[in-house]
C-alpha cells in the first residue's frame, strides 16, 4: 500500500515539498487542493512532474465512495473503499443547524457489543488520520462544499470502530480537520463516541480539545451492561462516570450518554429508575434511540410506546433526555450494517 498524503499536516506537507525540491507555495497549493477533496491527479495548479513524483509514493484517492444509499428523509449512507480493499461506512445527515457527517475510525471493531454490526467480523485494521479526514473531505466535496462554504459543518465519530482504540490517529485527525487554513471544523462541532475506555478518556480530556464527548452507556448497572457490552467487564460504570467528571472539569463541556433501547434487556421502568439515580445532578444529556435491529443479532428494539414511556420517566425524574428519530433506518443506518450486507453479497 502506498502512503497517504492526507496523513500529513500543512507543516509536514511543506517539509515534504521542500525535500522534493519544490517551492513553499507549491505545498500551500497542494494542501488547499487536498482540503477541497481533490485527488492528486486532479490538481490543476501543480506542475505535472511534481504530481507524478507524488503519485509514485502516495495514493491518488485513499477513500472512494463505492456505493451510496439515499433515505426517504434525505440521509445518505456511503460505503467507502480504502486502498487495500478495506471497507468502512459514512453517513451524511441534514439538520436545521447544518450538515453532519458520521465517519468510521476502524475497519471492523474489536469491542464486541452484542447489538452492533460493525463488530461482527472483529477488527481488521485502524484507519490512518488521513483516511478519516478523507471521509470528511470526500463527502464535503460531493455536496459541492469547499473550504469557505462548507457543506459539512459537524462531524460525529460514530461510524464503525472504537475511536479511543485508535487513539493517535483520531487525535491527529481532529487536529487536522480543525486546523486553520484547512476545512477548519471546530472541535466544538465534533462529537466523539466511546464505549467507555477509561484510561483513554482521561488522556483525551488532557488533549485540550473541546470536543463533545459521548459515552455508549446502554445500561444503568454493570451487570446488565456486561450482558451486551464486553468492555463493561473491564471498566465499571462508576469509573466511567469519574472519567466523565474529569472531562467536564477539563473542557467545561457537558457529556452525552447514548442509550439504545433493547426489548427485554434495558428498557423497563426499573432501568429508568436506576438511570435517574445514577445520573441525577450530572451535567449530562441522555440520547435515547430504539435499537436498530441487526440481522446478525437476536436483539429486538423496544416498542415505540415503551421508548416514549422510558423518555417520560427520565424527564419526569429531572434528567435531560431526548428520544432520537432513527434517521436513515430504511437504508441500514445502524453502524456497520451496510458493510456487513455488502460482505454478505446483498446488493
Ligand atoms: N465505538 C463507539 C462508536 C460506535 S457507534 C461507541 O461505542 O460509542 C455509535 C453508537 O451507535 C454507539 O452508541 C453504539 O453503541 C450505537 N449502536 C451500534 N449499533 C447499534 C444498533 N444496532 N442500534 C442502535 N444503536 C447502535
């Protein structure tokens, strides 16, 4: 596999161009074109010899859209092909305040959550920072966005993979995507979701990046959580909550808990009561969603009525909570479903 040019920061590109005998402004032109989502071969501002020298070493298009599915609600889901044939997914969602892209950080995942399609075949490999960045740049470009007028305004690290299990690449990605002169999406408009890897949550708090932290909780007690999330055997909810408090202390940002409602597992009144007790008084929000059923698992979504009752219980109990619409559920919107279907030979 060739190297990935988008892995380099503006400064690193500058050093590279100098090493290749090019003037500084060539590095600036190159950086600008890459941030517009262009392939190396498409860049018209650079001399042919420089482009050829780059193409000898670097991938022309590290992330290609192989397939797009458009939902009736306007959500678009992409299957991205990587240069070694690896597959990941991304989603583009339109909201009133802007457009959000959901990106993947790993090919597959090794966290083993019982309800999630991304983890079915285990972890294949980490994405590099440049591959994650290319997911964003590609989606911005196909919607006609550029650097000044961005069509992607928000990013969620909620595609396949566990972002904190690919720590260095993810942090570099966040720094690159928010860098001035680049596409410059503020960390405040970026959300990172984790299944609760406690040591990395502390490290991430210390990075000084005001990213929104989301934790996949999915249960109010360790026993129930361990039934559906193997990571719960390593890290207790009480330790996750301590790490969340530290994150709040460091960044001043309230944190969010994801809670997917699964019939007969975590959606009873008892669970709601325990959740209220657990989270009362914390600067947090609870994002409920009914499980997106994945054919590889034997888990089912809580009924709509049950989900609404659960929400009411939480809000009556004083928690800040919302029940999310399942955007794109008609197009396999849940994590890893499109890739799993593709690998199975679905069209
Ligand atoms: N590894 C990270 C990012 C995962 S995806 C994490 O665990 O947070 C983002 C969210 O979707 C997580 O909260 C994850 O638990 C949830 N999720 C995965 N599969 C789902 C499904 N089938 N239905 C509902 N939510 C799901």
